[in-house]
């Protein structure tokens, strides 16, 4: 698809008087994404006391921690992304409103008296969070040059390990000291205050007098239809491979995230506070470093050969598989945690290059849609089915394995990491050809 000179030139909105500094934008969006993942993942560390209090099965826990959130998250993600791709949309306002909604529903989770009420609260969190990342990625792509975009999106992606770390540490501590209900309240309410800051501190570069003047001077950028947007995505074999790989990464990541916590409680006898602190620190700090490193490697080595943007994720996930198996086999919980550190780094290398490439493989008018489709794959397959499938397997193995049923599930999950590694490699083989063809069209 041909684009106009305005979109082909600098590929972002540039104004002589910038309302947002790049640093303010990136740091603010990072904090928003930290809250996003904190509110999403705190239910994982609180899963065991919730189960005991409400009398739930492992399958119901998997539904609460995954599918209930994911179904509504992915269902609303694409139409919201269509709004975010509109030239006159207010992406900052969208992020602020979404933050209010998911924070309020997180707090409401603390009032649930049964499975159905808690399920509906988690659905509300999914509805709210659907409006965050597609709009955020679109904002970043407008504000950051192509040469630094993988690093910038990886910086935003640091919200995943930081939010996960805080969810484990804060959730475990509050769950032990105040109970799981007050833990939900304590982490949900501050998000409303953050939403007000986002609203007043940031401005969408598409809006205001400067942006209007720039649009008037430039050739008009045609809005593409839903069908054309999907045609952009489905016409890219590399994008399809990336979506499959990302979906499997999330399937394993979310599944292991929920059930590794439960594994350390059931198999090693750790308390909520211990699991939250130690597993949160290991997974959080390792993921933090791995996410940053993946973006840096992609920008550094992908300049001369685009294939190398995905070399680190492909190799990393291959090497991580046997290391995870050894970690889940360890008899001592300290050894298990130590062995989890390196694979946690390696499994986090994918975020920056994957989402940066998703933005590059489509026209600028379909960027938020590209992110939404990636999130659809990651959250429906990953968050929706990962914890639920692992929970069903645990219930299936329980008559044979007893308390070790979760450990059996994690053994299989370790080796399944080879699947996304394969698809990252397949995508890398297509990058030079597809990105060169896209450049000739712009």
C-alpha cells in the first residue's frame, strides 16, 4: 500500500514546539504499564488464599487468573485499536479512561464474596486494560525515530517485569498481613490518581494547534478500512510467525507465572510473603534486564541485518528450555530460584524486537491494529488459555502425582519453549525481504 509523503518521511509527528518530551512520554507510559501488570498479575500470588477462602478448584483458579480477563481484553482490543488509529483520536484520553476503569475493578475484586463476583471483577479489569497498550505503542511510534524504536518499546515493556515483581512482592506481603481482599484495594485505588496525572501531564501529538497546522501543510493521510488493515497484517508472513511465537511465549509465561508460585507453596512449603519476595525478585529483575537487553540487541545488530532483531529471542528460548527443566527438578527451593534467573532473562528478550517489528511491517495507519492483533494472540492464547490449561492438567495429574501435579505440568512447560523459538527463527528469515518491500512502498 502506498503512503503519502507525510507518513513516508520521518514516519512520526514532529512539531517545532513539542508538548511531550520523549523522556516524559516514555517514563509516564512505563509507570502506567507497571500499574497495568501489577493489577493484572496480583491475582496470581493471591490465588492460593483465594482458592481456600472461596473453595475453588484449580480449574476455576486458571479461569480467574487467565481466561476471564483475556476474553474481554482481546475482544475489545481490536475495536479500541481502530479508534486509536484514527487521525483525530485522543490516545492520551483513552489511556487515562482505561486506567481509571481497570484500577477501579481491581479494587472491586476485594469485595467479591464468591467465584462469580470475582470472575466479573476480573472481566472488568480486562475491559479496562484493553485500551492501554495499542494506544501506547502508537504514541511511542509517533514520538521516537525508527532507529531507536525497539529500545523505546522495550523500555515501555519493562512494565511487565516491574509490574510482575511488584505484584508478587506487594501482593504476597499484603496477602499475608492484611488478607487478599485488602490487597486488591491497596493496589487498585492508586491507579485512579495516576490516571489524573496522565490526563494533565501528556498531550496527544495529533491534537492541538501545532498538529492541526502540520496536517494542513502535509498531504492527507487516508484512513484505511478494517479489511485493508487486516490485509496488511495477513499479507506479512513474518508478522504471522511473530504473532504465533508471541502467543506461545505468553501461553508459557502466564501459565508458569501463576503455577510456579503455587508450585513453590505446595512443593517447597513457602509462605505467600516468601514466594512473593523471592520469586518476584528473581523473575522481576531477570525479566527487567532481559527486556532491556532484547531491545538493545535488536537496535544494535538489526541495523545492518534485520534478521538479527530476532536472533536473540530464537537462541534464548532454545537455551532456556533445559535450564527451566533443571530448575523445576531441584529439591531445594533456593537452588530452584537460582536456576530460574538465567532462563527468565532469555525468555524476556523477545518483547522489544517483536513489537517494534509489528509496527514496521504494516502501514502507519494500522500500527495500533498491529499491536492489538499481537496482544490478541498473546492474551487469548497466552493469558486466556495458559493458566486455565495448566490448571486443568494439574487436576488431571493429581490422582497420579498428588501434590507434585503442578511440578509435572511445569516439566512439560519447560520444553514447550522450543516452539516459539522455532517461529522466531522462521520470522527472522522473512524480515529483510518484507521490510525492503515495505520501504519501496513508502
